[in-house]
C-alpha cells in the first residue's frame, strides 16, 4: 500500500480483513486486505494481500461538485448494520460555508464487485463543526449503553486541521457526541448543501448529547486567568514547548524554530506542564481517525492514538511545525463519558485516565515522525478486534521518504 490511512476491520468467511484508504490516481480509494499467511513481525503486506477495492469518488461524498479527495477521512465497519460508516473533513477550507460546514457522516454498503450501494448522507450535528466529527462513528456495545447511558452511537472525536481562528472550530482534545443511528432519522430540519446522496441534514441538538468537548480550549484564555472552571484542553504528555499560542510572535525567526522562553513573551497561553503538572494539546495534535471502543470481560474504555508535537511546537512558513513529533495511546473511561452525559461532570473535564507514550518504540522499528504537517507521519487509524483482543494501529511515516505505512499490533489485556 502507498500513503495509506484510516483503519477498520471485518470478518469475511471467518477471515480477518482490514479496510483502509490508499492514495492512487489522485483520489483516496478504499481498499480491503488480509494479513500475509503466517504473518509475523516484519512481514510485508503487498498487492497479493489486497482482496478488494472501491474507487474513491464512489465512496466519499462531494462538496460543490468535487470529490473530497486528499482530505481527512474516517471509516468504521458496522457489523450489525452490514455496512461502512464514513466521515470526512476539509483540510484547508475556504471562506463562507466551507469553513462552517457541519455535515460529515455517511453510510454505505460495500459490494463484492467493487461497487457501492445504499450510499446515504451526509449528516451533521446542529452547532457542531465538521472538524469535531471528522474522525469516526462507533457503535456502543449494548452492555455499555445500559451501564453508562451512552449511545447507541458515539460520533467524533475532535481534531484540529486548519483555520480555527477563521471559524473552523475544532476540539483540542477529545470531542464526542452520543446520539441515535442517524440513518433512521428523517430531515425535519437542517441545512442541506445539495450533495444528492440521500438524507442530508443536521441532527437537531435535542436529539444528541455532547459528552466530551474541548472546543473551549481553542481560545487564548486558559487556567492562568482562572478559567479552568469552565474550559480546558486535552491532557497529554508534558514534553512540548508551546509557541503556537503566543500573541506576541516576535521570537519566531523565519524558517527556524523560535528561541527563548515562551513564558517570557508579552502574552503567552496554554504552556505545558499546566498547574496540575500535566501537558496539554497544542495546535496540530489530533486523534485523527484512531478512536475505538475496547471491550472485554475485565476492562473497557475508549482508546485513542494521539499524533503529537514534541520539543518546540510553532507556526512558521504558513504551516504548523515542531522540532520533533511522536505518538501516545490515550484511554478514556466510558463511565466518565456516561457521567458527562448525565450532567454529573462537565464534558470538558473528560480526560484520559491512562496515557502510554509510544514514540520511542515506534522510532525503534523505523518510524520517521516528520516535524511538519504531522498528519502525514503518525497514527492515522486504529481498530480493536474483540475476537482476538488485539488493537491494530495504522501508521504512516515508515521509509519511502516518510510515505510508507505500517500496521502495528498490540495485545490488550481486557
């Protein structure tokens, strides 16, 4: 595979199959593949393992008549519904409606002959930017619906791409909406843009609950102004020096990382570690399309793989940069998400209950984390196989000038 991204899985005839995207012929095509026979560490997944493919224009929605190729996508196989959820986000939106676009969620049936049918959507959520729901759609297990009052679906899960200050609001930390199966709703109200693909509307705010939210953390005000009572950013490892939030950018040198202590600038915000001793998200940090629900007899939770800036994080040459980058596994409690839905805790306080930094182990097997445009080298997709209790993570940034990809597997003790 070349420049692959996103990841989900299904079983076909008892065989484990993975679904991902492959960049080819100017479009993100959907592909299906199996593991090599007798797969072990270091094995190459080649063309012979590809079992099917679907052309990008038939899979992804259109905007203003143009396929959304080259943008952010998220995919999730829904075994109960027998189809594929998709979500999308415009990477660098233009002005007007593109910046404020909300609709991101689609559903379709994948046919064995490489065609798509029953393609419906896109749906959005009233008052929620596309940036917040461009990651994934997750079916909540029945036991979790009963125990925690969430679901039957979670939509999200945050992520920053570009133009936050111009209206493209993202969530610097986990964002999740708990709501119904949107394919069963009718358009009683909404804001269609004419994609011509079945239902196309925003789900009214009365029909869903925002159960995790860090949109308030995109502003300049932070805990140093005593605002931790009603806003926060997502927690992460503390090894980042944040120049992105400086109002005074005079320390930044063209083409080079900033110098000096950012806390000595005229105005500084969101520095790590925070007063609680933990780090916080900076611009460009994201879970992308990695969230998945881990469910087992002894443990459960929402697991996300964070692509993170490390070292100095700064804005230069019209792009987000950092002197280094890395990845972290974040685990969230489904009970916390349920408590937020019930109004027992604020949704901005839903934070990881456990973090594992995996930067060193990834670089040890050949990962090259780029310092610029981090979404091109990091965790781009993940899926949990409840049958085998394995967490599979897709990374880009291996060899081939950073465009190679790798599938990494973790055994999960749950």
